[in-house]
């Protein structure tokens, strides 16, 4: 049961972090993925995996107070 609760809490934290990022648009398109530094034609990330990884790390940094 705790596994489900842990997953639900993680999902909630990801949504909260995404909401914070939407409120404060600090990332601007620079032609490279903010996660892996690969060239991109448009947007901030080269794909969904990099976007999700970036947001997971943002949540971790938020938890740690960075």
C-alpha cells in the first residue's frame, strides 16, 4: 500500500513543480535541450524523456532546498 502512496505523492510533487515552472517562466529556448544539451529546432527539450528527467531533478532540488 505504501508503494502506491509513494507513487501518488511523487506524481503530486511533479505536478506542483511543473505548476511552479509555469508561473515563473525562467527557461527560454536556446537551441539546445536543457537536460542533455542536444541541439533542438524548437522548444526547451529534445523529447519527453529529457523533459520528464529535468522536471524530476527540479522536484528533487526543491525538496533539498536548492
